[in-house]
């Protein structure tokens, strides 16, 4: 038998065809999604938002107006630093500009200073843009108030909020949020093959519930082990119980989404799961702020588990801010996808005795 005969038999096998599709489609999906999503991102700095705190009364209102007219960002006024920091910890603003009390009086003495609180938990790109703009804002304010352009009239004080010096801790949102999706997706590829083998012997509902029980055990035990090991090396702001509980929910959402694809599409479901990777990486907000993405992609992450997971872990690890809205998103993802899975299993026609099914249960 010649090599070409073996090659011909190779090409007749479904798994071979799926593998060839993966080789082309996966990089193609990344290319299309990322190049269209990130296209012109640095030109959309006007979508970034900063907060302004005026503690200098009527005098500060003029300064606040100058800042609003000077910066290319969206601005929001807050009554106190505590209020603004809460909003920043929730990820809604990337920087706070604080106009201190007696700023105008100190400016006359040559002691005017603006304080900038930059959220270190924000994406690298937006953090760099906002922090880099601080000096320019101070210069513009000083020039317009004093008429002196070539001299530093207003000094700049940059405070790094939610700053973490341990680089390992900064990697934790991606490890626990995104890598979990990869692990669960790989697990469900193997479980899908096991399901097809068992379908020759057992009723589809017995297989389904046995699989759900196995997945539930994984969703409890795996996060327990991983969270325990992670917290041996790093210390996030959130407690162990908060980290473990959130990781359980992340696992459940990832399991439900990846399982659904196999039930709907059989072996090709692996391609669907892989296709979700570039969307989740892009919309997680740790590389570039989602506000700077092409409008079409900005809210896709709300419907994907890993994107929500990374955003949630950023809050738990850096600031301890509430993750209620993210928890709701993950629960909805799990309920909807698991509901679709149950419906598909219920509608599935059992194969004739002795005939192996080609779809997952």
C-alpha cells in the first residue's frame, strides 16, 4: 500500500477533516476578530473616562472647566475622593483628578499642585495614556490661569491606586479567568468522546446526568485546589472564600458554555469553543480598555465567561470592589447555556439499537 493510499484514507476520517479546518480557521478567526476589534483603538481615547474632584469651591469650578475642555476624555464630577475611588475600583473611570482646597490661593504663591490617582488595575494601554496625560493637564491649567506658558506653574502629583508590586499577582486574573476556560474546553473535548462511547451502552439521560454530576464535582474540587495553590504564592485583597466561590462560578459558566457547543454541533463544537477565545481575550479589558475597541465588540464580553472572569478577578485581586454584576452575568451564562443543552438532549432522537451515534449527549 502506497503512502498516497494511506493519505487518502486519512482524508476520509472526520477527525482529520476537523483537524485541517482547525489549522486554517483558528488563525483566520484570530486575524479577523483582533484586526477588526483593535483597529483604530488608540484613536478612540475619547471613550476613556476620568473623574474630577473639586475641593476649592467656586475657584475650583473654573479649573474644572479648563480640565474638561482640555482633555480628550469623558469627564465626570464627584463630591469626594471616596466616591470617585469606588467608581474607579468598579472599572468605570481610569483616573481621578483632584483639585485641592485652597488651590487658587496656593497657585498665587507658586505652590499649586494637582493630584492624579491612576488606576493600576486598568488595562496597560489606557493606564499609560491617562498617566501620560497628567503632566499636560497641569501645564494647560497653569498656562490658562497664569498666562505663563513656558514655566511649570502647576506641579503634578501622580498617585498609583491599586498598585501591586508583585508581578505574579498581576498575572492571576488571566490564569484563573482565561486559562480556566482553556482547561474546561479541553476537558469537554475528551468528555464528548467518552459520551459517544457510552452512548452505545446507556440511555442518553443516564449519561447526561452522570456527566453533570462529574462536571459539578470538577467545578468544586478543581477551584479549591487551584485557589489554594495560588494563594500560597500571592495575597490578593479578597479572602480565600471569595476567591474560591468566584472560581467555582467561573468553572460552572465555562463548563456550561463549552458543553453546549458539543451538544449542538457534535465534534465540530470544539471549533466553536476555540472561536470564542479571541473574543474573550480581546474583551477582558486587561490588554486594552473595552471602551477603545470597535463599537461592535465592546459588549460581547458580557456574554462570555472568561471575559467576565478576568474583570471579576481584577476587582477581587486589586481593590476588593463588589463583583455582583459580574456574578449575575456568569449565572445567566450558565443558566442559558445549560438550558439549551437540556433542551437539545431532550429533542435528540435515540439511534437504532446497535448503531453508534455521532453526536454528543
